[in-house]
C-alpha cells in the first residue's frame, strides 16, 4: 500500500469509529470534552491538556431524543442527543454547547435533563459579533469558559499554553486547506469519501496528531503529478456533507469537489487566529473572520457572494447546496444565494439530506439530472 493510501486509511479508520478513539484517550488517562457545533473555543480544552471530541451527530436512527425534541428538528441535534442518552459518550468530562441557532438553544436544557452524567458548558456568542461590544462579549464568554475548563482539568491554562494551542490549530487549518486543494487536483487518488473522512478525523484527534498524518498525505500527494478531472467540478455548500451514500452518488456521476463552503469542512478552517500575545482575544477575533455560513449572523449575506467567488476561482461547473433537513438558517440563506448564483451564471442544485435518511433514490435522480444539465 502506498504511503498516501496508508495514511488516508489510518485517518478514515479514526473517522469511522469515534468511540474507539474516545476509549483510547480515556485509557491513556486523559480527559475529553465533547464539542457540539459550531465554533466552540476548543483551543481552551487542548491548552488544558484535555482532548476535544467533536459531536456532529451520526448516521443513525434515533429513538430517545424524540422525547426531547420534536421530530422536525435537524438530525444533528437529534442524533447527538440520542447517542448521549444511550451512553455513547460516557466518559466525557463535559460537553460544550454553543447557542448558535434556535434549535441549539434548546439543546442545553434537554441535555441537562437527559444526560445527567455529562455536565454542560454553555457557549454564547454575541449576535453582532464583529462590532467592538460584540467582540468584547465573546471574549468575556471565552474567559468564563476558560475558568470552567480549568476546573474540570484541575490545572490553570497559561497564556503561553493558549497561544501554543492557537498555533497548533492554525497549523492544522492550513494543512486541511492544503488537503482540499490537493484532493481536487488528484481526484483519482483521493475519492470524495476519502476527502470527507480525512477532514472529519480531526474532530476526534488531538490536532497536532491529525496535522502530522495529514501533512504526510499532503506531501505525498504534492509529489504526484496532477490528475485529469474526467467529470464536472462542483463546489459544495451547507452545514455537513459527509454521508458516504451521498458522496458515493457524486463519485458515481464523476463529480469532483473543487472547493467547499461546508461548515464541517472549509468554513471551519479557512479563518486563522492571530498567533501573537493575547490568545483569548485572538480566538474572539478569529470568530469575526469566519465567513460563508448561515450559523453566524451575517446581515449582508456575504456568504452568497463568497460562494460565487469560490466557484469562479475553482473553475467549478456548478454548486451543490447540501441542505440539512429542518435547518432554518440554511433554508433562509438559499433564496438570496440562488439569486446571486443565477446572476453570476453558476448552475445550482439543492438537495436535502438527513443523517437518518435511508433512501437516496430521489437524490441520485437529481444529481444524475444535474450532471446531464451541466
Ligand atoms: S444550524 Fe441548522 S443543522 Fe445546525 S443545529 Fe441549527 S438547525 Fe441544526
């Protein structure tokens, strides 16, 4: 097996079995803190010597969470809460729950009632996060959370450790971005599932460990000649797009992801933190720099123009909007985005996905038709 394949498979194995990864961390005597999306200050966890553990739901059928959330809530909160109630996350020392959308605002209370063995750390951001008062508020929240994390870890987080965490996270962000570009230029070596799983693995690993493996993948890919794109190039946008079924359908139809504006992927790692002194302020500033998502307040809807720019820069033939079912913020963004993309002459396909979905027949038909149209 080539080096690139060996390291991709190692990362895919981690992404495929997060519980095994959590058990490894606990067996090493470390503490882990769950991190519900979006943009929680997990650098604090890392700086305290603990391991952040991403919780973006899972492809599973829910039962217990239906006692807490109506059926028409998105699958991310349903599946994350359901797995927690069933004990899948036992061993976590706490869970960070950001209050970034109306659905997540109810998560903290439900979690406290349904999952009594894992305490909640609320993560509040200012709605107007980019104005000075907003930035100050976010920073004050991060300082409060710093104290909560220190209490769980039983250690003080030094400014030096936090600055180092920012550096380690930045290094990982840069390597992730490099990987998305190399994956796009090596579509025969890196399948769409490889791409998604390699990126996903970072949520269950210490970031420096993920960076080391990913750098090995990237260096090996960079040494290979670029590979021809035989099908059509697309840009994906949305919250999460890691369904193996969906990626398999795109792969079957010859699509290559030239770039993405997915929160679970590039939106999370495009913005970097300042690496100078004032690490906690740098974390709040980084949040201001995050663009291209419906989950952070964006009155100018700059996500849409950014999407058109990403598509043009990547030479994409079209955009695939992967709408997480029952996600209001994404639904509200779609109409203005369609207008902008129509005006830019960029074809757009909307598909609706759900982590509990079993029948992809309609999606397959829509994607096949999109391919024909392009
Ligand atoms: S932003 Fe959308 S997908 Fe994410 S938790 Fe809120 S409703 Fe669910």
